C-alpha cells in the first residue's frame, strides 16, 4: 500500500548492504506459494548446517541498539496500541540477560540450542519492508534473547518466506509466543510490513505456526500467539497467556469503538473518515484501485455523453437503452425486453434482487378489499379466491413499513413514494402473477385497486409504483440493514470481544473482510445528505434514516436465519424459487462446516455457556444491532453448541450468500430504470383511465437522475478485484489438521452445490446465478 520512494533522497549510500536491499526490493516478487512452501519446504528442506541462516545482525551485537524498540503491541489488528509495562520485555533485563547469556556461553561453552524460523511476507505489492526485524521466542521454560533476522539484503520481500536460525542457551519448552520487533534500519524511513505468518521448528522437530496476516506499522513490537485455537478456559493454568488474551482485547477495544450514525440504526464503527481507519481493515491496493477506477470510468462515460447535465424527461422508452448500452448484461437486456410482463413482475419476487419480502396470504387484509369479482379472470377456470387462499396459491407483499416516511426533493422538485399492497397468484402453470394492487394502506375512492384488466398504462404504472416501493425496502432494509449494517456489528463485536486465538475469531475473520471500509464508504458517498441516495431516490437522506430505524425495530432473528424465514413467510412450497433452493443448500453447507468447528473446539455445551469471551461477543451483538429487544428473538447469550452453531451459521450466511443474493443483481434488474424506478416525480394516481405513456415518462426520473442511479448500481453490483469466494481461505488462521479438513469438506460441498446450480441454470430462460458459490464473496466488500 505504500510507495517505496527513494528517488527523492539526496543522501550517499552508507553501506553496500543498504544499496543491496533497495536493488533486491526492485526485483519482481517471487511467485511464492505459502501453502506449497509449508508442505514442501518444511523440515526436510531446512539447511541442516545452519549455513547462511544463522543470523545475528552485527550492529545489534551492541545491546544499546535495543533501545530503539518503541513499544509492544499484543497480537491485534490495531495500529497504535501498546501493551502495559508488565507485559513488555524489560529493556534493561533483556539487555542484561542477553549480555549474561553471551558471556556465559563464551566462558563456559554452554551449547546453544537452535530454533529454525521461517517468516512469510505478504504476496502483494508493497507488503515488504526495509525496516529491521528481530524476534524473541517465548516458551514455557523461558525466552530467547532478541535476535535480528537478516539475510544480507534479501529479507522480507513481497511473497518471500525467509529462513533464519535463532539461538537460545536453553530449551525454551513449549513455545507460546513470539515477539516481532520492527525497528529503524539505517537511513530508511518507517516502512509498513505485512507479515503473513511465522513458523518455528524446534531441535526436536516440532513445528509451531504463528498466524499473523496483518500490517505492522511504525516501529514497535508485535506479540503473536502460537496458532492453536484456544478457549479462555484452556489458558486457565497459564497466567502469561491469560494476560495476553486479556491485553489483546483491551488494545482492540481502544482501537475499535461504537458510534451512532443516526438514531435508531444499528451502531457502527467510530471513525470520522476512511483515512482514519486501521490499515488492517482497509481495502488492499488492488481492490481500492479497481473500485476507484470503475467509479471514475462510469462517471466519465456518462459525462462524455452529456447525460449528467440533462434535466429533461426521457422522450421515449427506447432512449433509456442509450445510457447503459456500454455496460449491458444479458440479464439487463432481458429485463428491458420483459419488464412489462406480469409473469416477470412476479418472478422478481422469487429470484430478483429482493427475494425476501413475499409471503403466503391466507386471508385478505382488511385494508385491501380485493373481491372475487375483481380477480375472477386472473384465477384458474372454475376456481375462486377463497379456494386459492385455502390451497396456498395466493401471496402478498405489503410495504406498510414505508407509511409515514418523509419524501425527498431533488433539484427543487418534490418526489413521491407509495405504500402499496400487492396480491399475487401462483397459476397452475406455476407462474407467479400479480392480480391486484392498491397504492396506499387506506382503501377508498382515492385509492382504487388496480387490476390486470385495467388499461395498459394504468396497470403498468401501478406496477411501477410497487417496484419503486420495493426499491426502497430492498436498498434500505434487505440490503443495507440486514446485510451491511448488521455485518458491521458482527465485525466490530468480533474485533472487540474475541482474541486472535479464539476459534470463533479464526472462523469469522475471513467473513468480515473489508466490511468496515465499504460501510464507511457507503455512509460518506451513498447515504449521507447529498450522497447518491439523496440525489436520486424518493426517500433521500431524510427518508432513509426512519426506514432503517423502523427496519431495525422490526428485525427478527428468524428473518436472518433462512430456514426459519422461509417457514415464517410460508413460502416453502412455492415453485421456481431458486433463491430459496440455492440458499437452503448453502445454509446447510455452512452449518455443517460450523458444526464441525464448534464440536472440535467446544466439545460440550458447558464450555459454550462458560466461555466469557463468547458470551460478551453475543451480548454485544444483541445490544448494538437488536437494541436489547427481546421480541427480536435474537439471543443475548448462548447455552449450547447447537445454539452457537446456528448463530455462527447465520453470521456467515448473512455476510456471504445473503449479501450476494440482494447485492449482485442490482444492476441486472435496476439498469432498466422503468423496472425499478428509484424515484417518482408525480404522486400516485387516484383514478383509473387517465394514464398515458407520457405520464409514465414524466413520473420516472429524468435523464441526469437516471444516470446517477445507474452509475451507482454499476459500481455496487460488481466485486472490485481481490476477490475471495465463499470457502476460500488463503490466510490460514486455523493451524490444526482437523479444521483444515473441515474447510476442505466445506469446499467439496460448495463445489457440488455449484454443479447442481449450473445444471439447473442450463434449462432456464433466465439463469439464477447470484447464489452460485464461486460467485459469492466470503464477506461484504461491495
Ligand atoms: Fe452491498
């Protein structure tokens, strides 16, 4: 992430080693494969004679050099936090101990014990460092002196796995911790380093792995624990490790704290701007550059074509194709051709971008007085509304959550939003057809019930009002609240309450990647006053806050757990519901993986209930996302392995598959603006028989607003580089064999699901691919 700039320096080289370092750094990074290295270059390939690997940097033979250490950071993802004095190695003690050891070794000929050390640097641009790196090994029987890691100008290049030998005058026993000391080197400036992991091999051949996978910034010491997943109860006999995990959490709680973006919304990370965020939770260079480039290119394209300055209404529907022809997708083309079809309108409730709002209707609501006569021609011959209600073929979508939401003003023009009810019928040929629409929650002469038998533009405009309402519920509740915002709560609670050695931290970290930054971006660029949602939607900023607030008040645990949600909405037997079919398979795959992990580490229910870190974590989520609301059904504590498994499955599913389902199709379905108009410039019709195509064009957004909406949808529908699909975990936080096997089994299961989806899609006119595992990102990062 950092530019390694040397050309501005005017100093002479002070040593050949310094020059060598720069030259080495300019080389192309080796195509290192850490996993391959781990298997192929382990013990067997270690230089048995030490040879070039035995390193104690000469300049640090003067113990005074140790004074350069400026602080100790417990293994954390924080950037500026320091351990308390009692956890720091005492500088004087360390120097004195080192001097004594050296003296004793020389005078008495004490045999030195060598530990083989392998240090992996991240395999991406900017991950290497010019700074000096030293290491201290801490075991159950003592600790080694601090030793420099230096292979003469070749250390810590991007992708490298450097090998060293670290000596101790004694057997250190079981290795518990390492300290990585990052210090200035000659005239080189401070230079951040991304360390992937450190691996130690004892003289007896035992291997210890220390996962790191984080940036180390500044001159400081980072303490890392050996990678075995441990609950707090397993450290009970070891005060050093207990203190380490407590201190790590203290550090993180100082770095990551809660803030309120707006009243009623879930809490978010307290950060003023993206620059202020910790590097370890920010986008990588690849992701950031792809993201910014795509954003710029889309805007430039729109500007060049003169669309952004054009406030006029569209003159004809076909003109809208001109805006997105350069970014068209097969599905956006299909939508442009079929948006007026009733069957396609119904299809989108099952497999569109918001497939989570439709529910079975067993009784016509009192405020939606649809009669047998109104829908008779829409039902199967010889059937009746009552019969179809009893058979379970009638469905309802009710947008009452939008009642009372204030609407926006765009460029001085008032915008409008309906609060519709829509009745749908699954026909014998299994199409889901809309059969009645009412645009308000209050029936009466001013709120007619629109029917498929009405004049074409009356019926089409009524459906467009429903789609506009669906846009607001989808973007603000299904997408923003129930994936992005709640995932941010999961991320912050995990960073605050679980130490790196906790198995739940290891399990969840890959599923929280980049979520904090994309949400910070969304707050600044999309949601805030003047952001895209304010420039192009009916609700605007002043409407978003109450919608999300109401959504938060109504959010239930069941709605986040797909099997429960399907049951609660009564949609288990609807035909052609691919979101449900694919989602349930993925839910089951995640649950099986999580269950294996939970059983392996927890072993019994008692250990779940008595895990103080886990209980603090779940309580914090209950408090910050569900606002301590018991009626949500969300747990405030976890008592059994089954409860924990379900909760963790919900977290991973929400951050991966559920987000993919409500995010990835935004452009596909929204690019053709008449299909999902984000804003409406005229109020809903109060009578039938008056609507023309011109009225429709005067109601949907004008040209410039259309373009603002489209550029945002394009940007947010596509993952921006640096992808990690579901089940792909290149950072090996789990070091034991068993969890690695569980991951492999999870990957096999996902591959089988993908095969089934591919096979099914071949027979569909419109493939449903949003929940195909290779298309699902591990975390919410867009
Ligand atoms: Fe998203």
